[in-house]
């Protein structure tokens, strides 16, 4: 008996997550070491997902119990699907020249680490950001596809004039293993549906959090982690991080 679409979706998703473990574990560990070094030196981890729904990954990193408190998610309302999905995906992904002002506004400094979560790694907006980060001498970790060159259309209005893709600019690129076109399951007599790029990017980001925390603990350093505010003493525990990072995390 053929499995139902929901079961096939989860089966396919599990396989792709296993592919991350098999193919990208080394890059995750190396990226986590960079993050741990920055945290040990009281530097910030910045994350942004330019390009449509990738921005959700940055929002998911903000003030989450069990998550890193020293993370500054760049979730700019102008460049998000919540303020106009058609405008963002069909037009703003082709914008350039915005990155320097955003990095200045969100307080991104040399010595910090930047995580660029960009599902397909080809939009002008994402490339512009990646190039500016590297220009400033900031370590860049990308969560993106490593096959972007296969799908790049150089003369497309949403791609960057340099012809570059995110994976070739970053210091480390962790392949998100997303299927081309994003949809994850085939419906017989129809086509593929059910996109997974946000799920895959979030899986990788949270695996980076886990790996980074373990590295810090092994070094004898207490990781700055948000506590559930509903737990006894949770509000008090979070208060010290709010006082420390509130000025550095624009969206907090």
C-alpha cells in the first residue's frame, strides 16, 4: 500500500536531515568553534535570512528559551514577507546597496560572527550582504545550498551583477540540502508540493546552537542561554542577559 502524502513528506524530510549529518557535520563543528570563540571573547553572533521566507530563521532565533542570548537577529520589517510578500520576493530580493546601512544600524562589528541563512544563495540582496560582511573582515557562516551555481541565471533582475553565489563567498557554507524548487513531496497526477527550506535552515541553525553550547561547556564557560520565563527564577535569570545584551540586540 502506498504511503500517504504526509508520511512521504516526513520520510523525505528525515532523509534530508540525515544527509546534513552525513555530509555537513564537519562544517557544523567548524562553524560552532568560530561561534564559541566569539562568545568566549564577548562578541556577538548576528543572523539574517535575506530573501523571502529565509527571514523566518532569524526571527526564530530571537529570545527563545534554550537559545543563545548573545544572538542579534536582523529581522528588518522593510525586508520581510510580513510587510508584503510579493514586494519582498519579486522586487526587494534584487536590491543592492542596503547592506552597509543595515550592518551599521544593527551594530555588526569586526570580531563578531555573522550567520547568513539564505535558502538558494543567488538573490542580489543576499550576495550584497555577504560581500559587505567579508569586506568588513567579519567571519561569515552561510546556511545555503552549495549547488546555487547550477540554478543561477546571470541576467535575471533578482541576481547580483557579480555573478557570485553565497556559498562561494562565505568562510563556511553548510549545505541546507533543500530540493530545487523547495517542494518536498510528489503528488501523483499533480506535482511536487510542501516546501521545506525554512525547516532545513532552522534545523541547521539550532544544530549550530547545540554544538556551540557543548564546546563552551567543555571549555568551562557558561553559555548565555535564555531560560523559560515560566520556570521558578526564569525571569530573574533572563534579566541579567537582557541587561547585558539588550543594547546590542536591536529586536529584543
